[in-house]
């Protein structure tokens, strides 16, 4: 298709009409020029294709599809291949339904455990989040189906999400919130990016030229189109000029007319519209569903259910396992307790709500344990304890070898569209776990939740398995892990704080009516807890296995590097237990001689390794400039400070097994500009300034307070070092005049 030719044949009205949807889910067709429409539908963890009534809140029904594990779960796999496989399977369902673009993945950072939509997002860490997002995109797009990386950017809460302004300083935006999108854009080139509802630093994300054009396109090289979140458009003409190509859903022609009017009035250059149309047409042509795709990716929902189960097993995180209570031998008398055992919570509410083609609750597999029994224990629909249910659950627990309590957050506590009010489980569940653990010493808790919960009972239970919202096959996957047919290998993609009050965003979440200030800066998640030495319940990267691993032989290929070098790190890992298992090895970089305020360490690499008992493998990581850099807001660029950096290899952020230092220097030495406001000590480090000032100093006797015989001379010298050059004139008893300063500045 010759896109430029088509554009030249289009009327102004036709071009404007392409810039908003034809309906809730379809783009506009221009039949006379053979431009057909495409259909988009929600993801991210499955297909929500609505044929009849349409909505963006998960209210009306959608066609049956596979509900795969949600983002909060899949991130715990730390497995890019797995994410790609899942993306491919979702795409096959899109192809069968003639859906060209599946909306997702969501790469927003988990700033607070309270964000109602955390279940859709990956992590508190931008490196992990962006890698997972990139893998998901690559998997989907390998089939020719498009994606929409969302919600760009700083949409980290549901409260007032359509109008609040996220106030984020430049360095924080770059290092945390944008970084979570950046890698995915650069590495996987999503077909579309969905702009967020909210404002960022006072300007709507949907009309923010800095974000949509300068950063996304000019810096990162994005070449798809930007689509608005559903209803995110504020000023359509401003948005178009800023880089928002497609408004969704349809504006019923209202905003298209404004675009036409703006062009006719000379307020919008027609070339801006042409460029938007060119970007739209390219994706529309590229993502048409073809017969060839249908033949290549035939739909097999049963296979996808199997895949959903396998993925869910890779995501479950074994948080605690005292006395190796898990796995459970099949002859044990197990008391399964909690309504989630028969009604698992496997997905979240809102636009990602899938109509699963099949659901397998854990209860369907109870026969794995012939001596097991089930008691409901509590009702999912309320927070109040039902004494009768509780009493019979306690009785069952007392008469069993061990009990497994299925607890979690019901939809009414956690969903798109609103934020959580607190970080607790419903009271009836906490009471049940507490009381049962008093009656039965061998307690396992299985959790179904989309983000961290407080665990006041943690010391009275022996095991905790975090199953998150693991998709339609979560019940089967949990039973696989409980029974030991699968060895758990997931690790937490977020910190579980002990209390909500410990979370860095606590004071500034969800902000006031107009603004939410990200005052914790770059100190999000573990970056904060570690810096402040705040004990946590479970740390970022934590997760146990039924086997054990030994880390050894850390080598870094050089002791000194320039920031332009690629540093190779190698380390050995051995399975020292008696079962096959998988270990997620994490590499953190710890700046050790920094002058800039930085987190103690940051994740810069991870690898998931499969090992048979006794097997040993060597794993390598590559580090580049970004692994050591921070974002220098004055310089408007990434910068590496000269100095020592620790290369830390760990089984979690708090379980560092091996460590080696490396010295890294910038290839182009950084020189801070000297001004009259530079402190004396810093200015004196500049050879020309030092020579000039020393010459002056020699020409004038030292003022009495700086005389070397004065016992306080050192103190005064230290004070002098902190003074800006401009005040040194006064301090040095006019030894340095304004004229001298002007001279040295020149
Ligand atoms: C959500 C998006 C979703 C869209 C369409 C919005 O409310 O924020 O994530 O893709 O609706 O349903």
C-alpha cells in the first residue's frame, strides 16, 4: 500500500475521521480507498472481545477466552520466554476472533500496595517490569497481532485517575516510571502505546508533547501510533499536535469536526494530521488479520488451558515453608479450608475481566489427597465472621494432620476503578487463620490477591504460598505445587511491607483533589525499605523452592571499566537438593562511592535456571552504561559517576550470596560547570580556578582567622570550602574582589 498516495487522495474530513474510533472497539474504514477498519480488544492476560454491548469496565459479557495469569503473577516467573509464549497464545485467540490489537501489557509501576489495579501490573522495579512487558509484546507481535503498551505514564492509582496530576520530578520519572516503558519500547517496538488518563506534572498525558513526541518518538524511536485510554481525551486538537494519533472510543464525529475546523482556521498544520494518518494507516495495514494467520495459529482452547496451568505454576511464590511442611504427601489427612478453595479468585475486575472458557478450582483436585476434607470457613461476600462456618472449620482442622487455608482479597476489596482502603485481608479471614493456627500447628496459607496483604498471623503458620491472581487454571496449578508435582520457582516482583504505613508513598497516596506528589522520588519499593533499613515481611525477589541452590565462582571480566564497555559477569549455580528445580538469580548493582543520592542497590539482571539434582551451570550477565547510571536532570542525560560499584548476585534483594567490586569511569569525564555560586572546594578542583585563586592568595597575607597558627584555622578553612565563590570575597577579608571573580569566570 502506498500510504502517501492514499493520504493525497483523502479529503480533510476523511483524514480527521480516522483519528477517532468508529465504535467502541473499531477504527474507521474509508472504503472508497480500500482502507478497512481494525478491531482492538482488551487484554492484557487474555482476550476480552465484546461482540454486543461494549464497555470498558468489564460489565458486559465478552466471548469465552482463556484467562491466563495476571501481570502480578506472571512477573514472579521472571521468565521472558514464558511471557512470550503466553503472548503468542493470546494472539492466537485474537486471530480467531479477528482482533488486530490486544490492549496491553500494562507497565505501570506499583508505587503503592493500595492501587486497585496492581494486579494488572508487573512490578515495583522498572527493570523487571520493562523486561516482562517487552517479552509479552514480542510474543503477541510474533504472530502479526498488535499490542498496546499502557498506561503511559504515571498512572499508579485509580483514585481520580481521569483528572489527577501525578507530580513527579524529572529524575524519578526517568529512572522509575518512564524506565518501565522505555525498555519495552526500544526492545520490542509495540505497535501502539496507550496514553494514560491522568495528567503528568500538570498536563494531560493525552496532550503531553514532551511525553508523546519528545521522549517516546524522538528519544526512544517509537514508530507505531499512540491511542488514548478510553475517554482520556481532553483537548483533541492539542492532543493531535502533541502526538496522540487515535482517540478511543469513537467521538461520534464531534472531535473529528474540531480537527477539521482547526486545520481550516490555520490553527493546526495539515501536515500534522497527515503524519498522524500515515502512522495510523501503517498499523492498520500491518495488523489486518489474514487467512494465512488463521491457518498458522489454529485455536485450541484446551491446549491454552494447559498452558495457563503451566504458567500459573511458574508464577506461584513459596513465601515460607517451615519444617518442609510442603509438599504434602498424598496419604495425609488434609483439611482444606476457605471458600476460595471452591471459588478461586483468579483475575481482577474492570477492563481486563475475561469470560473464561473454563475454570478449575482447587477443589476439583481434592481426590489427589484421598483422606482430605473441605470446610468453607468464611464467606467471600462479607468481612464479618460467620461463627458456625468458623467452628466447623476449626473442628475439621483439629481432626486433620494439617490444614491448607485458601485466603485472599475478594473483588470488592481490589479492582480497576478504585483503590484499596487498607492493606489487610478481610477481618473474617484474618480471624479464621489466627484461630485455626491455634488449633492446628501445621497450617499452610494459600493466597489469592493482586497485591501485598499484611499477615498478622505469619508467625503461627508454617507455610505460605502466594498464588496471586493466577488465571483460570490457578486451582490446578496450586494443587500441583501443594502436592509436589511442580517445584515452586516464583519470586516476588514486589516487596511485602509489614505495615501499609511503612510504604514510601504512604503519606502521599492518593494525594489531594488535584495532585498526587511523588515525594519519595526514586525510592520506590525495595529502594526505600533498604535505604531506610525498614524491616519488611517479604523482600523483593524472595521465593523458596523444594530444593536448594548453591551460588559460587563469581567473576567479573574486568576490575575497571569505562561506561562505554560491556561488562560480563559469570556465576555458577548448583542444585544441591534432591529434586529438580528452577532458581531465579538476581544481579544488583550497588554504587559505593556515589556523591549523588542513590538507592543502595538496583536490579540490573536476572536469569531463571533449570537444574536437576546435583547439576551445575554457569550463568552470564551483561552490564552496560545504564546498569551504572543515574539520570542527571541538569544534564538531561544518563550519567555514570566515577567510582566503585558492587556487583551483587542474590537469591533475593535481601539474600545476596556473592559480591565483587568494579571501578567504572565515564568515557567522557564529567565536569560540573563552575559558576560564581560554586562552593570554593569544588571550584578549587578546577585547575585553572585553583591556579588563579592560589596566585591571588599568595599576593595577599592570610586573614587572621586563616593564619596557620590559629588553632581554629582548620575549622575556618572547612567553613570556607563550603562558601560559594561569590561570598568568598567577604570571608577572605576582601582578598578576592568582584573584579577578580569576573576575571576567573571568564
Ligand atoms: C482502561 C484500559 C482499557 C480500556 C478499554 C480503560 O478504562 O484503563 O486499560 O484498555 O478501558 O477497555
